[in-house]
């Protein structure tokens, strides 16, 4: 079974953080990870579908999956 890459673990660790605003988080994504916020969310969405991410941090991954499902339901309503 493939393990998570260093980048994947950094993304999950970053997502555990807390920010006062979305703008502060987006700025931190660029400064800390060196990628755009759009790319960060693309990578994160792919990552939370992987069984390796679920094994690595089940609480975070389940929370993120539930948030994504809620957003999808709201958009389709």
C-alpha cells in the first residue's frame, strides 16, 4: 500500500490549523506551502479520497469529507 508523500502529510497538517479568516488562510497557503489556494484545495480534495489519508488522520479526513458532502448538497438544492 503506498504511503502518503511528504507533501500530502504537509497538506493534512496545514489543514489542521485554524485561521481567523479565509483571507488569512489563503495567505498562509501561499506563504507556507508555496502554492495557490485553488491548487491547495484541488490537492486536498484528491487527498481526502485516498485510503492512506483516512488511515493517517481519520478524524480530519472524515470531517473534511462531511464538509464537502454538505457543500455539494447545498449547491444541488
